[in-house]
């Protein structure tokens, strides 16, 4: 009986977590460069089913199959597919076509992002608001004003090359650790992408499919409600077992 309580409780917690993840994806629908997350579930232990054959005093167990006892959350998987590109007309907006990340220095560590909705700070450096200064191949990118020019990945200020916008990629995206919406750190040294395709006055929107997320939420809500109803039934049966069956002489 207690196994049923564990399985149902775990199922409810898992479905609630899936709802939270889909809700967060939807809330970041308009966050530039945001990559949706997906819940990954796994078995927490298993129950082995055996068939016993009796031959005299000898018993032989023949394995038939095993079933999951409890389903639980394993991790959040980030889907790094390309988002929709949108022209904005802002000179400080950039978007990467294909693989790769912009790098931003917040003064403590290097962050990686697909969010190219940059601004210019009061000292004239290209920045990602709230994250840090955007990095070029030679360090922080100074532009002064938004009157700079951009061509083939290179930023020109007053007709002279200021820096090339750096784009980095990773052999294993599992090394990326999420530190904010669309921001990552990594334990792996990235590789500088040679001749990346970067568009100016354009941003990459999130890759969230709002219709799918809403469908997933409704599916999880139905599963959560079903588990909650089953939990009440289990509780009633348990109550009868303790208070009524136990009184039978």
C-alpha cells in the first residue's frame, strides 16, 4: 500500500515540475536568445516480476520483466535549436546564424549567451544589460556611440577596425551551466568560431513553441489531477484498513 503512496506522490511532484518548466518557457517567449528547457524523467528503482515454478522441494525463479516503481525528475534538458530571426533596425542588435555563443565579461567570470540585444554603457562599451561587457577577439569592445559600422563580423569605428565580434562554440553542450535566462558558464574551454555568420540590426528570438508548451501543461495538469484523485482513494482504503478491517475478530 505504501508503495502506491510513494508512486503517486512522486508522479504529482514530477508533473508539477513539468508544469513549472513549461510555464517558465512561456514566460521567456520574448526573451532574445532564450533556449527552451525540457523535463527529463527517469525510473527511481524498479520492481522485478518473477514466475516461480515448483518442482518437488525446489523452487526456480524465472525473470519475466521489471516495472517502474516511481517516476521522478532526472534533469532539465536545454534545447539549443535556432530561434526565429527578427530584424529590429537597432545597430546594437546582433544574431548568430548557426552554432555559437556571444561572450560577456561581468567582472568575475565569462558568460555565454545567444542574446545579442546589446546596448552601449556610459563609458562607450558594448554591453548586454545586466550581464556585462561584450567580448571581441581582443577583449571588451569600445564603440563610443551607435554610429559604428559592422561588416563580416568586424566592427568599424570612424572608419577604422575596432574589433571582431567574438563567437565561441563548445564540443559538448552538457558542459554549459545555466546561470540566468539565456546565460551560461562552462567548465570547458570554448573554441573560437572562425568566420561566424553574424547578422546586424537583428536578434534571435526564443525557440519556444507556445502551442506545444500549452499542450504539455494541459497534459501534465490532467495527469496531476488523476494522481491526486487516486491518492484520495488510496487514503480512504488505508483508513478503512486501519479503522475497520483491524476490528474484525
